[in-house]
C-alpha cells in the first residue's frame, strides 16, 4: 500500500526507542488520534473531518491510546464493518459541499489500525447544514493545532480571500481565452440547457442536422450547397470495442461505430464511461442551486438524490478499489437528473 511507504506514515508511526509502543507524534493541525471506533460518536468524527477539509486535510488514526500516545490497535471490527456508503451518506446529510476522504486499515507492529484520510476541499468552506448533537447548522469547523472547533475570524477571512482569488483567476483565464478569439467571435456554452449563445444569437445543433453538414479544414473556402462547419484539426473514423452488455454505453460518448478496417480502435475504459456521468455531488448541488429559486441542500434534496441511486440512467457509483466492496465510493450523476429535480423545484 502506498500509504505505508509515504512520509505521512513515517511521521505518524515514529516510536520512542525506550518504549516500544509509545508514539512520538502529537495531535496537530493535520493529525488526530482515537483509541477506538464507535459509530455512535459519528458527530465528533465528522466534525473533525469537516475541520480537516477546511484546512489542509489530515488523518484520524484509530487504535492509539491518549496520554501517553500508545499504540494499542483496534479491539473490535467496528471500524472495518462500518461501510463507507453509510459514512458518506451521513456526511452529505450534515455538510455541504461534499467531503472527500479515504477509509482503510493498516497493520502496525502486528496491530490493526484504522485510518481515515481527509482531503483538503477544493470548494471551501464546508458548512454544517443541520443540527445533530454537537453539530450546529451554519457552523464552519476548522482544524487548529490538536483541536477541531468553530472557525475564528482570521482563518475565515483568509479562507474567503483565497476563495475570491481562485474565482478571480478563473475569470481571468476565461477572459484571456475570449481576448484571443475576440469578443465578437466568442460564445458561451450552457451545459445545463445545451445552448451555445453569442453575438449572433443562440445556436442549438440537432442530431438530425448532422448528416446535412459537411466539414472543411481551417483555411479552406466554403463551397456552395451544403451548410459548412469550420474544422480545426482532423476528423477520423473510429471503432469502439466493447462487450454486448456495454454496447449501450457508447451513446453520447462522441464515438461512432464503423466497419472501416483502417479506423483506429478505441476501448471503452472507466474514464470513457464516466463521461456519461460528469456531475459529482458538489457540482450537482452547485448546478441545481443555479437552476432553481427554491433549492436548498437539505433533507428533501438528499431524499430525492437517494432515489436516483442504482438507476444507471441517472447515476453511477464508483469505488476506489473495485475488487473491494467495502472500499470508499463516490457517486456521479448524468445530466438526465435535471428532469427529475425539475418535478420538485421551481426553475429560474
């Protein structure tokens, strides 16, 4: 496992030479120890996970006794038996946007240790969206040195300033691209409604129109007759190789089946399949918030989302380790989900 060979592993599991099981590492802004794991204490665990996500990420290590820090290992299989889907569902019901994490076990000195690694969120801040025990709605938790607590003003200000700077850079990148082609030549693609709008109005390309179009290479002259689309690059025929059960996955991928023996062969890999499901939890919530006037990330939203799980028309759940049914999972959604949510929310 990569974690065992990582620098983080070495920092966490460094032992006192004179006391074999005594860990020298201390709880910090990226590390927290727990002697045991009990899902009844989920509010405390998830509060720390949100706090780490709002800082720079970190680890919660289960199986280390406090004061002094002594490696004792987990005394039950509660940690391993608690499914990631259960943890993720609870996290999504209490926090938004989605918290990314990994859950796994390692053996240290013949003792079983549980590890939850929390990634730094790209979309901050992670905010508590409901009251549950020590979790309070609207609170933002932050990891300080050895403690997870409500964020203080200096850290909140820095977090919001960084968010503003990230958004500014994103706008500058878009504006730079627009300046290269010219404002009059640029258009905006609305991925929600499938429309391309620009100086000349709105363009919607129907599938039935495709056979009536012909492509010309950049620099070629337009010939009279058929409508022409300017092509920058090359169009080549391709073959898609897949099983009969996977044939339906070809739809919407942008590939065309051909019997041309000279066409390059492309095999459908996992990333190709995921192109049908471009929305993760965070992106879905953000899109829906912009689509509806009455949308909130609350129980209603989570209940509606759960109904879409398992239906390949709407969602696909992907595990970090496909061979391990207990591996951390993440669900992705197709654009078809919009029609389902349209039934329950008011469009802008």
